[in-house]
């Protein structure tokens, strides 16, 4: 086992705060494109890394070799790197606060998932789609299974290494894409995604479970092919839960990660100030959601050994805190929130989101739609981007006109853009439902799984046109 590397009595930690992490990622991907197998991949990466904190900076080193001698060398290299950089950086950070005692993460029992299981499932689902919807111009089925396993040993300086956590977090994603052609022969597509932080057999049991969702996907795709282009400009919108979650992560979440705050994000000037309507509350959950159920991307102890806790980012429109690792918390005078996460064994932990969401309100979605005389209901988003000012632009893959308080024609692909902190100040209705989106990979320097969620919001924003 990975943890056996660190229980060898010959391994001694330096007399400085030290982390040792053994890390394994296993990934499987199967893709069928119009019935043809276009991807059938399996990969495993594993290794060991060490961080040593000295003179206000970290020294880091890693290796793919999984033996005790390699662990000793990695420790020595990390200590040398800390001494080298610490002597030149002249950091005024001082010593880090000691780690509090903590238990291991809750154990998830590993399940064997053969690659053939994914392929058989994809083929069965593809056969149903081909038979049920013969008019499609194209179809794609992708199944991705990821396992991230980590053993973390650490010390506050000098004592024997103590195992602080063992986490095994699986994630399964199914994506179905359908394409039809409109009257002019242009391709029109929509996707259906199922994603959970669980093993494949616990998420995807029977292909018949998806039949109703695929019928809905096809019906909406036909409507989109007959749809109209949105009118460019600022509009009163009902922003669906999926787009709210995307906004929470991309346009707001990144601006309140403490490393980006110290790097110049606009939120550095907004602490304890109004940044949104009083109807807006936003939290980055560690491991338990607003309804008391487990979060989709659970972090009990982060990759520095900090006990993870929720970060109340915006409270009734007021910015209240940032997401922190140990160093940023010390520098800015806060408690660490347990947001330090690393993607691979050779990656240092960075401040990353976990389960970031705007909380539901008290209105019904139907009330939001009925309150709009002339506007749009935006349902699904594709890619998006934002910067440290909270200025954003997201693609909109599914949306509808609202005319006289009723859903009208579907609209073609468009974009939504604006400054998120300004846009959130226009929110005057929040729905009482909640949708979580768990299929994304955040791309901040390193990819890493996250989840985001939210209700529907009524607000003003800019739409692109034709």
C-alpha cells in the first residue's frame, strides 16, 4: 500500500513543518462517436512528494519512484529547496500555525471497475439512441471514471510523521451529445450529462434509466433547431441553476481565492462591503451541503493536513471571507479553510474551490418566469471565462424567450457577459430549488475536479446576438 512507504522507521522528517504525500490517480475514458469507438484509454499516475517550510517559504520535490530510499531523497531535496529559496526570498511570513489534531478522512471502499464494463454500457446506450432517433446527424457517448487516492503524513516540525488523512475520491461522468441539422443544413447540438462523485456501478446501473432524459434531450434539440437568435443587448433574464453555479465558480469563486486576492483580484478591496443583492449568499462547502447531505466533492482534510471547514464567502450580499491555505491565512490574518488541493503527485497544493454554490431563496422558478414580460430564460452553459475583475463571458447552449411571463421559442447558441459583482447587485428574485453540477474540471494552473451549484436568479445581464 502507498502508506507503507511512510511507516518505514528509517524515514525521519526535517525539524521544520513537513508534508509527505503519496498520490495515485487512475483514469478511464471510453468514447463512442456515431457508433464508432474513438477513445478507449486507461492511465495510472502515482508517486510521492514532500514539502518543507523554512524561512517563510516552501521547498518542494517529487518522484515517481515508490520506495523508501526515494522518499528519503525527496525529503532531502525538499529541505534543500526550502533553504535555497528561503535564503533569497526574504519572506516576512514567519512560522505557520501548528496543525490541529485530526482524524483520517472517511473511508470509501475501492471497487474494481473493468474497462469493458464502461464499453458495454456505452454500446448499449448508443444502440438505443441509434434506433430511437434515426434522424440524428451525429451522436457521442463519453464515459469517464476517475479515482484520486492520497495518503498524507505531516509534522509540525521535528516529530515522527503522523498520518493525517487517507482519501479515496471517485468520480463518474456520462456525457451524451446529439446533433441534428436545421432547415439550412447547419448542425445543432445539445448535451445531457450525469455526474457523481462515486464509482461507476453506483452511478450508472441500467441504461434504461436514461431513456426519459434522452427523449427530453431530443425534443429540446428539435426546438433549438427551429429556434431564433437572441436580441443583443442588456436584458432581464431568468438565469437557470446551471448557469448560476458556473457564475459562482468562474466569475466570483476565483476572485475570492486568497492567492489570487493577493495577486490583485478586485475582491481585495471589497471585504465587508456589499458585492451583491442581499438575496445572495454564497458558500464554498468542505464536505457537507446546505441540506445536511454529503457534498459532491468532499474534502475533510486538505492536502496540507488542515481540517477543512466551510467558507462563507458572501453573506446576504456582503463579502465576508476568502478561501485560504495555511500560508495565505497567516499572511492575511484568517484561519485556514482547508482549500489546499493538488491534482497529481508532482503538483504542489494550491488554493482550490471544493463545492461552491449560491444558496436558494424563497421564490418558485415559475414565479421568476411569470414576472418577466420580455426577456430570456437561460438553461445550459458550455465553456466560459472570467478574470480577476469578475468580468465574465459564458456560452449559452440552451435558452428560451420569455414573452408575457411564458416560455416562448428556443434560442440558438449565444453568450452572456458582464461584471459578476455588478450583475449580482441586480438580483431581485431567487428560486427555492437547487441544482449541483459535478462534471467540470477547474483549470487553475492544474486541473482538478470541483462541484458548483445554485438556484435560478432573476437579474440583468448582456446577451450576444446573431
